[in-house]
């Protein structure tokens, strides 16, 4: 599912039960029914018990908590005194969030009535922050079905209010001319408003915040292209909004009177064209003047390919973003201020929103990113423990090296892998693999990292996703590139029998069909260079880093003693 406001992903597909955007700063269980975040036993209805010391205010359900908006909304609700329950298809992806110990988690899927009903039991306010944007050609039907299941279960559970974050639609444009992306969001909003449960439907255009897809698209286009050939939609008027304001409206919607059942347009104080947005980004980021040439024949499909080439945003997500910009999206009213008044200086001006987002990026304090959401079709199966898992083959490449460094130094290198730090072997081979993946519609190698030094379960890491992390010991990645099978990469830091640091690396591949077997055997001759070089270079990087730290400590001790 994607971010309801601007195309940034939420927790995943409607089947995923995930959530979306929160303020630009805030940011379990493994098997079966979810235990509480602190390991508490699940209640009989399958939901986790509230953690000790939880707030005693109204109870909120957040769908899409592993996504861009949901992952930021949860801490805002907690700070406001609400009790929070999260519905997620993969609860383990919430385990490492700073707020994980303060929420309940229910394993479920928004297309499954039983799990939705269990999650909504005892809930006062339900946040629906998912949509099926990237789940296939039938995503509109999936959206429709999931929304109807949610409304039926909410009505049966006695939920007081549903809050939905949708997209701002243009005025006087026939529904048939809207992009499928906007049309589906508008339909879901109508389903909630006619559900028999009071609903607040917030409609936003472009959301500006560190890590949002819209911000990343704007940032990379402007920074990488001093001269741009652009489609005609760069002259379309847009009313962007800061993610902090989106979160403020989402939290405030929980307190609306019971007789309020309507949609609200939400936006910032500035209305401008996309071309003006790029020029203002360049000014805020102190870039040289950008030259922008408009080319009318660039269709949304061609635009999405162009965006995918220049930015980390894949064409599958770039296309609905581009299609949404074909029509003017400007707020027709600002009635939300009557129910959710803001402090002075809000809504946040566009330039200030850019500065806040850029500062977060520079300080490596990006709480969630657009890539936090799962990709439709991406493998979600955990690493098999049975060699004959699923009755098929499991190919393995193992590497082990002694390391002339402490296990702590080795772990810092392991946890810092990917993104700007690279993959420690044959950079051209990794780059070519990323280009090939982009060519066939995959995510490629440019998603980078959320944080330059720290990882948590669920983080995207170039064309991998963190499946498991045991600090100081284990990092397991699951591949999300296009492959004829499932793949994992596992890195461990431990000690050998003599007490020396040891690096262990394991690549695993479960082929799908004959093509999968042929793929493995075609690339296996290169494993000595790619995986062997990776193990060697990681060990050497750890040794160099450890030696540098020891030398610095020695010099510091000598200086203080002298």
C-alpha cells in the first residue's frame, strides 16, 4: 500500500494492513498471534495486551504502521496520550521502532475480515492509512474490497470514528479522466463517508517531508539535473503540505465531534507549479540556477521512466505520482482549521518544510522513508531453516574469514554496509545488477539507507530489506530485486575457538522453476569475485577501522599524559 497523501508507500498492500505519514521527526512478535511488544502473552482475541505503564486515553488503531506516514503517526498519538494498537501483516517489522514497547500489535490483513474485526475490538478511533497502489492491475478492486471490509468491521465493533488520509482531487475534472491512483483514493473516501461510522477524510496533494517519495523525487531531480527536459505537467498548480502538518491534522481528527462526517482539503499556505517547486528547492539547497525546458510529448509513462532513471523512486511508483500532477490540485476550503486549530506559523510554508526535511537528511534523522513499505510481488517468506524447504533446492555460498579486529569493530562495518558505503566488492558488478533490475521494473540499487550507521528490521537497504538483526552478531537481508526465486544474504560477527574475531557470510537462493536453477548456475562462476571479495574486504575494513581507533586512543592517551 502507498502513502495516501502523495504516493509514498504506507505499510504495504491493503492485504498488508499497514500505515502511513507522521511528523517530520517523530518516528513483534514473530509467529502466530502477536505477543505484546514486551513479550507479553496475547489475549484470546489474538491482540497483544497493553504494555505496562501505557496511557489510559482513548484507544486508536493504526493500519500501515510500517509505512511512511503510519510509522510517524504512532509516536505522535502516544505523545498525545492515546493508547495505540497496530495492525500489520508482518509485526516483526515493528520490533525495532523506538515506540515498539509502548503499543499493541495484531497480526492481520485489511482484506481479511476476521483479523480486521479482531484488531478493531475495543477501538475508539481507527486510522486507515493503506492503499493498493502497487499491488497490480486490479488495485482499485482491492482498495474497494479492503475499505468495505474495514467499514463493516468498524461498524460492528462500535468504533467512534474512522480517519482516512486520501488524495486531493482536481475541481471539475470528470472521474473518468482522473488517474486510477486518484480515482481509487476518492472512491475509498466515499466508502468511508457512507459507512454509518463518523469519518474524517483528509485529502492532501504533495507531502513534503524527509523520506517522502514526493520529496525524494523533487530533491533528486533538482540536485542531479542542472538542465532539465520536463513534461508539460511542471506548469500545473499544486498546493504541497509539510508532513508535520499532515500529522497534526491526523492526530487532531481523533477529537472531532461525533456529528462531523466529511472530507477536508489540507494543504500548506503556498500554491505553485512544480517548476516553481524545483526552483525554490534549488534556492533553499543553495544550488546553481536550474534551466528547465518543457517538452509536451512526454506522457506519464515516459515521465515515470525518466523519473526512475534519475531518482531512487522506481517507475512503478513514479507513474502514479506523475499522473496525479497532470491536473491542478489546490484546496477548495480550509475548514479543517475550525476543528484542528494550529499554533502560530502553521501551516508550515513550503520553503520552511524543505529546510526541515533537508536538515533531517543531513543529520541522518529520517524516521521513516517511502521505501519503508513492502513492494508488491517482493518476497516476504522468512529464511527457510529446512534445506529441503518447500520441497525444492536451496543453493548456498558460504564464506568465513578470521578478522584482525574486535568483533565490535567488525559489527560496525557489517551494520554500515550498503548505501553510500557500498558493498565492499566489485562495485561495477553491483551497479550493473542494479541497472538491470531497474530495467525490468525492479527497485534497483539506489534506495540507499534510512540511517547511515544503524539498521532495524524492515529497513530497505538498496535492493535488499532487513529481515533480521541481532545487534553485534547477525544481519540477514532478503532480496527485493527481480529474481527467478528467493534470495537472502546473511552476515555474522562472532569468535572462533581460539577467541579471535571471525566473519561468516552466507548467500542463499531458493530457485523457482528451471529458470531459477539456470540463473544460479549462470552467476555462480562470479561468486568468488563478488562474495569472496566482499568477505575479504569487510574483514580488511574492520581491521583498518580497529587499528585507526586504537591509534587514536593511543595518541589521545599520550597527549593527556604529556
